[in-house]
C-alpha cells in the first residue's frame, strides 16, 4: 500500500509558522524594552510664564429696578376711570385711577355738619360755664353747679376735636379715591379695569411702577470662591483694585455699552445655594436693561502677582490623580507632575500649585510621554490663534489633543477649576 507523501510537508509548514510567531514575540518584547527604539521621542514644550494678572470672575446676575412701587388702593370702591397709558413714564403724584368718590364726598359733607354742630354746642357750654362762675363768685350758686358747667364745657370741646378728626379722615378717604403715583418711573400693565371693585386687602396690586434709568444687577458668587478670594487678599497674594468698573454682558456674551459700579457684597449667605450676592449699580439711560432680565457681570477681584501660566492643552486630567502636566527636567527626562489651576488668561491656565516659572512643560504628544523617559525637547510654536477670552462659568473640559479618548483625559473626581476670565493689567 502506497503511503501519502504530503504529511511531512504539512508538519514542516506548521513548524515554520510557530518559529515565525516566536520571533515576532521576541521582537515585540525587545521593542517594549527599548532595544529596538534607539531615538528619543520629540517633545514640544513651552516655558511656564510668570506675570501679573487682574483676576476677573464672570457670574450670572439678575436685573433689579433701583426703585419699585406697587400701586394699591387705600380705600374700597369701584374703579371709575384709568387715567394713564400702560408702558408710559409717569411722574410722582400723577393721578392713575379714579375710584367712585360720591360716597366719600357725602361722608365729608356729613363730617363738616357734625363739626358745625359741635362748635355751636361748645359756644353754648362756654356761656354756661362763664355764667356759673359769676354766680358762684356772688354766692348765688353752689360749687356743684359750677363743676357741672365746667364738665359740660370740656365735653363740648372734646366733641369738636372728635368731629374735626372725623372730617380729616373722610377728607383723606376722598383724596384717596384718586390713586396717585407714589414714585416716578415706567408704569406696567394695569391689572384692573373700569368697573372693578378694589380694596386695600386685595392680594394683587393695581399696577407696578419701576424706576429703571438706573438699575441694580444682583450677581451670585459661590461662597467657596468668596472665601478663597478673601484668603488671597488677607495674605497679600491678591492686591485690591482702586476702581472696580464692571462690564455687563448679555447671556449670549455680547457686551452692553455701559459699565456697572460695585456697591457691596451682602453679608447674608443663601442657605439653599451657598452663594453670596454682589450688588452692582448700572446707569441705564436707554433702558436696555429691564427688571427680571438675566445678564452676566465680569467682577474684577484684584491683581494677582507672579502668576504662573501654561497653555490649556498642556494640562491633562486623570480620574485618579486629577490634573497633571509633563515637565522636562535638565537631563531631558519627563516627569509627570500633579498641578492645581484656577482661572483662564488668554487661553492659558493659571497654575496655582505644582509649577515654577520657566519650567519646560510638554504641550503636545502626551500619548508618547511616560514618566522617566528621555525625550528630545523642541520649542513649541503656536499657530497664533489664542483661545478667545470669553466668560466661562462652568468647569472647563479637558483640552482635546492627540490623546482624545484616553482614560487619562477624563476629568478627575472632585477636581474643578474656577474657569473665569482674567486679563493682563
């Protein structure tokens, strides 16, 4: 029987394949050990800059009228007429509504009659009292008669005072039938119409007047940030500014052609949000700011001397250690270093901890960097496009680069940046 001749050939092929896989594994191990990679990777870098900056925090705020008056009736009655045009500007003391005055006018007339009657009774009581004194002096009447005449006279005087007070009250009620503007300003929509029954106990006002040629902007600052700034001011690291002009921005980021004046920071802390209120006063000649609007205000906090800055893309994030950078030492070896950062200055992070001035920080190619490896430093040349110095209120995302998708770029748990604008003085 003839044996097949192809089995040795198959065995030889399998052996050769196994040998190739083994050699490939050895080659891979050699490359991982660095035996097959003789050249050091290029590491673009910038030197950490040191400069003085003006710290500016941008926060949302709400516009509040500098004065606001709720127009309410002081007497009950039927509204006979509305005397203003909704949305117009009214002056203090201007008549706004006319409540039916007939009942109040009748009360005034009755009070005047009562005053006249009381005054006549007073005149009669005064004559009786004078006569009783003369009789007593002549010994004709008794002391009791004199005392009674005097008491009647005093009662008549009291009646006159009471009726005059009632006349004053009724006269005021008659004047209150014409509802007047308590302040000057822009008047709102009327909440009542002719024929409506109004009363001082009504839950809603008849209308509202707001003075808005000047307005307040109430800005909410996190308590944590407030305490941090107070600590910097106390240590002298942050120098207070002489003037604090505050730019006002729309929610889309457009700047209004007006600036605000810092007034004060409220002493109370909102128990719900843990925020303090900063009140800003803003001239509003064209009335572009309306009460209730949400805007943003850039608050200059002070000058920070000797601040260390690096490009945003140089700072990476890790879920375990938080924010970090790669620093090239004098021997051209890479060190991964944990850092803390604050606001943004022209597209650069202000590093508050972990870096010194003029240290070389890697800006690109982070996926090639490993702690302790030797690199070939190369000065980084920026494209010249700075990150726009826009107000930011949220924690910034990790800068996108060639490491996108790596686990090292995930924001650290609990790590946050006070991503607010600042500018060079």
